[in-house]
């Protein structure tokens, strides 16, 4: 058992932090609530970005960049938005620092700004302002823009990746001619997120609609994908908002229609963030550390040589080269040899387009430490090659997910073989998470039943419910649970609301959430 | 002549803005000094990022992300750095906005912070602080990290891409065991920048060292690549700094050496920014608008169909499909057909890895307007296909750079043919810019000669000079010119300083700079 990682059963929160530290994914920074995403963590974010960006472009979107700072007056323009976003944020009030004459070595703010600026908590307002200038006629529509950037929301209780003051995300912002097109776009992007979560992160999700009290401040409707973590808490992994004409009216985004009349556009916004890395960790990792889904693994296989003498090292090296040639081709092996340093980790592209690599760990440390190193980083597979293995023409193949070991003959190895293994692992991870999720969706017919489930088991509770701010607030007070979503798959008909007993047409999913 | 673009000879500054507006690369934003990078401009930045990122990774670097906000006390730690960077910056002083009871609809700052935070102008200080925690022994070195992010420096006089309060950039930050390794790294990255500028942006550059008065605040030595713009002004396109032990001492980044002694690491930093897009525009564009170097062109060829009847449209469409199949393959043509909307611009991957596309402009507007549209966006090539061309089995091939036209037989067309044309265009752009640059490097033997050159011709002036803060300040006052760099290719021997007459070993390049 890993000494530097607290088991989940003992302290789930500590386990989460320990897994992140052991894999060197992130660190707290000296600025309260802000994190440093270390190279191992950022490489996963890059893999997420690459895949999502491709999906956004395939659905017709382009990227752009809007200013970090937003005038306070913009936030004040949309009535619901101001309540939800304007309050807890970083406010820029000065444009200079100057030396404090009274305190040597201390700098103090100078040159106050006329109007305070806020570091964007989200960019509907700034982008709305710009769209108002760009859109003249229906010919300028739709606008399908996405932005990859940093945002800030001043959070008091922070948790690495899941809730930090500053985080990285993408925010899509689109403008359409008709409400139907806006709705189609909102659902299209929800589907993109759901497909991404399942096909890439191996996280099964439930698609649904938010209740009034949980929706985005300024949206007509918010849709979401909800995932279940191993401790039975839910995590919102992505949201897509139909903003109706709320922002187009607040920012006066008008166009001359086909009917020659001026009218306001219909807008949407949708986003996912570095929170996905938190979801990925909590959905898949185990007491030994991180387990990375193969599609976003920066390293797909680590090869650990074992030898005691220079002769053995040479023998092992030659054999590893055979494996490498089979996996990445002779050309790549030669290219790495050319740019390689004498010592350290040699890194070979397995899939250049997605920056996935195979590494050979030639560092001067004990094979056991190396195994441990790659295991805690969640690398899908490890190959162990010692002199005896070479004699048998085989190596030890270790799978991170089930921690199984097997001997593999070098003749079996090819890029297609490894890709097949990676696909199998993806499927196994998804199936495992889906089984856990399905086992943890429970039906409650009464509020007492639901309370008992949250007290003893956690997970999702599915129940008839008539959404209302008051009822949801009371339920949250008493159980900590919230309505995660009104799932798309409704049974039809009606039932009795679990809380009020009123007849209702909606079934919802409750859970305690991150 | 383009009606919406002022010719360079009449008003170079206006021409620059007009080119950007006509190509829809960027816009000013409602926040003073901040710009919006529009999709056409951002696509060029993405191409720049893709290529540079590959070069960084090939030289062993990894990406990470550090916080946006930096405590004022960090900036105050390094003596030179504080003078250079702490002063003009965005200062965050509050963590909340609240409704102003006296002014309805207005939000005012609340919850003052204990210590003011600054939006990063550059991240040496924050990264230095983190490296101090990550580095224990020589085994942890080198650290080779790069960050892609936004930064802010409060600029009074701004210019789209070239000088804005907020801009996007990458900043590399490395830590090494020895001064030799740090120096090697500093020069390696300068070479990466120079190769990128020439091989990708087709901008010839001069490599050199900055004088004391022009170097980065906190660096031992700053190296740079300098380019010449069409108006005879120089532009610093990238810098690489050897920071010695200045930051490692200020932030106490220590390691246990091979000699079992604690010592400070040696650090470097290096960066390029969205300024490169400004350089690209000013180096290559003409009075008709933008000219994009082929390696970063999001669209490499625009195909404009010409027809007057549905029959002609069908005939032209069939012919264009032949061209497309020859350029991108039948599979890609089918894939686009599958996801295509009925109208608008169809977009085919020419090179998926670098996101370069071929577009066919089926929009409902006049062929002349379409030609104009793609010409002003600087697309390297356009193909015009009308019914008569189809009869001849050929199309009109227009080159953006020299505005030439030629008939090309469809049988000649292939991906390799187009790639060849793009390579030719790259070479022609580079050669044209290099010729201009070489014609505008002039020697001055006396200060009077140099003054006359700056008054009449501009460009670079090469002269013997003994760098000193005083002399450089006076020369800048009198001529607006600064020492751009001490070029690496020195003649050897000594000469008389153009300003003081003293014997000196250094030749420098002077220019008026952006």
C-alpha cells in the first residue's frame, strides 16, 4: 500500500489531496485559493483541450480571445447575472504600484481607476458588448465562438481542481437568428460534453436540466452533465445554457431580420473547466494513486529496465529497442536517439497528434522506485524488462487499472496491439465507473427514505419532485443534497412529490454535490 | 486599390489599423488598452502556438500553469525587477463588489485584501517562489517549464497586437545546476525563436545581445531577435534572458549539489507574444491588405465559384470537387459533404495537424466581393472557377503575394503541387523581406551620418559604439533611435565610438523601434 496516500475509506478528502501530490499534478500557491498546475497535471489539461477543441471545430466553432477585465457597469446590466456573479470577484482599482514612503520595501497601490474593473468570472457581458458591434444583419449570424482562458471567482473554501479562485476553462458563446437554433446549439454542446466525458475521460454522465434555483444566473434554461464520484457525491462536469434574449437585450445585440425588422439575437453559452481533472481523479483513482484514462494519458506506457551490470544493461537496452521499434517505428527510435541526453527518461511519441508518449526510464535509481513513480502517476501500462526476460524473449506487462501482471512475448507487440490494450482499458474504466454509478442510483418514494439513503449510502436518489426554490432550500438544509438535474429520460405520467405530496410530472436526481 | 485601406505611403499607422480591421483580426475593447482578438486573428495565434509548442517540446520543455495574481511583496524582492515591472500594472485590492446604496445600478469594491495583488506582468517571481519548493537536490534539475498565458502591463499608448495592456504570450522559465547550462539554454531558445521567425513567419531577424540599458530588469544578459518593418522601424520579436542567480537568490531557490553543498540555481526566462502577429502584418502586408505567411495561414486556398444559373452552378460544383479530391482526398471531401450546411463556406482540411484549410465560398454574394474578402484576409492563393474554365479543364490561380494570375489545368493539381506552391510563396516572402532588410542596414562612421540616415531613410544603422546608459539616453533624445542589439556577428578588432570617439570593441545596430 502506498505510504504517502491515505486510503479512501479512512479519509476521502485527504486521499484526494495525497493522490494529487503523489502524482505531482498541482500545488497550492502563495495566493490564497489559487493553484499551480504542475507539468504532469497540465499535460492532462492539454490532452483535454486538444480533444474538446477538435470537437468544437467539427461542430463549426472558432476560437477568439476577449479581455480579462470587465467594467463593473457591464456586470450590473443583466439583472440575474449581477446577483450571481458580480459579488465574489477580484476587483482591480489601481493601475500603478509605488514605493510606500513610510514602509521601505513595500509597494502600495497608486493611480486609482475611474471605474473599478473585475477579473472575468465569465464573459457573457464582455462578449455581448462586442457581438452588439459585430452583428448587423441576419447574414452575420450565427456567431459560433469559443474562448480558452482563465477566470476568477473568489472562493472561500477551495479544493485543488474542483474549486479554486482562479481556474482554466473554455467558454462557448453563440448568437443565433431564432430561438430554435439557440436551443439546438445548447443541446448540441451538451451532447459534445457528454460524449467527451464518456469517450475520453471514461466518466459516465447523466444529462438533464437544472431547476430554477440551480440554473446559471441570466439563463432561461441550464442543462448539465452530472457524474458520480467514488465517495457517493455528485459532480457537475459541464453546463450548457440557453440564454434566450436576456443578454442580447441587456447589451442590445440587434440584427436586421429577413423580414427587414430589427430584432434581438438569441444567445447560448457553455463551459467546462480544469474541474474535469478533479472529476477524473475522483472517478477513477485508487488507494495506490492516480489512474489516468488512456485517451488523456500523456504517457501511455512506461518501460522500466532492470539490470545489475553494464553487460546486462546493454542486453536489456537492445531488447527494449526491439519493443520500441515494434511500438513506434524505427524512425522515431532513431530520432529520439539523436536528440537524447545520455541519462534520464527517453520519451518516444506513440501518437504525435495527441502527444501521447512511451517513456523508458533509464534514471539512476532503483527499479522499485521507478515502478512506484509511474504507478502513482497513473500511467496505464508498465513494462518491466530484466536480463532473464530477454532470454525468454518476453517482458512483464503490468496494468495500472487492475494491477495485473502478465508475460508478453515481444513478437506479439505492435502499435495496434498497444492501441487495443488502451481501448480495452478505457472500456474497463468506463464499465467500472458505470457499474458503480448504476448501483448508486436509488429510488425514494418518501422524503424519509431519501434522508435515510443520504445518511447511510450517498449516491444519487431518484424521486418524483416538484421543483421550487423553497422546497429545495429546505431539503438542502436538512440533507445537504440538491437537485442535480431533471434527467432527460423521464418516465412520463405523474407521481407524488417526495417533499410536498403534490402531483408532479417531473422526476429528479438528488445528490450531495461537490 | 482597396477603398477601406489607407496606402502605406500616405499614413503607415492608419494603414496598419485598416489592414487589421479589413481582415477582422482584432478590435479595441471597451476596456482601455485591451484588445479583442477576433477569430481570424486568433487562428493565426493558434498556428503560432502549435509550431512553437512543438519546438519547445522537442527541446525538452513541458507546459504548466501558475497563478495570474502576484503578491506585491514578490515584486519587491528582486531589486532591478521592481523598478522595471512593479510600477505600471493592474492592482487588485478587493475581493467583492457590492451594490452602492447611494447610486442605484452601480457596484462598488468591498472586502479589501490584506495585501494588494498584481496581475502578472511576467512570472519570474511567482515561478521562483514555487521552484524554491520543488528543488531539493541536483537530481531535480534542470527544470524546463513553459507557460502559455495572458499578462498585463498598463500601457498608456497602445497599438493593436504591438502594445496592449493585456496580451497573450508564452514565458519559459528554467532552472539549472551550472551557469554554463543556463547560458546554453538561453542561447538555445534564442535560436528556436530565430528559426521560428524565419521558417514560419518568413521574417528575417538579427540575433544579438541587449545593452545594459535595454536588458530585462533582473537579467544578467538579455538576447533578442530584431526584425525590420516596412516603415523602417525595428521590432523586437523575442527575447531570451540569462537571469544568473538574481532570482534564485531573491527567492532562495537552493539545491544540494554533487559536492554536498547548498547552492543557488541558475535561471533563465524567454518569451514571445501576440506581438508576433503585429510583426507579421508589418513585415508582409501591402496596400491591398493582409498577406499571411503560408505556414500560419488558417486558410491556404480559397476557391471562388462563378455561375449565373443552377446548371452552371452544378457544372462548376462538379469541377471544384475534382480539384478538392486532388488536394485533400475523396475521404475528406465526403466527410465535409456529410457535415456541411446547405449554404455558406465549406471548409476542408488540407493539413489536419496544423489546422490548415481549403475553403470553397458558396455564399450568396457576388464573386468580386468574395475575391475581395479572401484577398483582404491575406489567404495565400485563390482559385476562380467559372463555366468556361470548366470547359477548358482549368481554373484561374491567383497568388496573393505578387497578385499574379495563371491558368492551371486540373490534371496538374495535387496536395504536393499545392504544398510546393506554398513553399515557393514562403521563400518569396522571406526573400523579399530579407532584401528589404539588407537594403536598409546602413553603416555610419559618424554621429552626423547616423542622424542624417534616421532623418531621411530610417532602417538599421550599424556603427562602432561603446554602450553606456548616458550616451544611449542622449542619442534616443536626439534621434528617437535606440541600440537594438549588439549583433552576434562582430567584425573583431576595434573602432571609434560613433558618439564619444573612444576606442571600442563593439559594433551595434541602432534603429527607431516599435
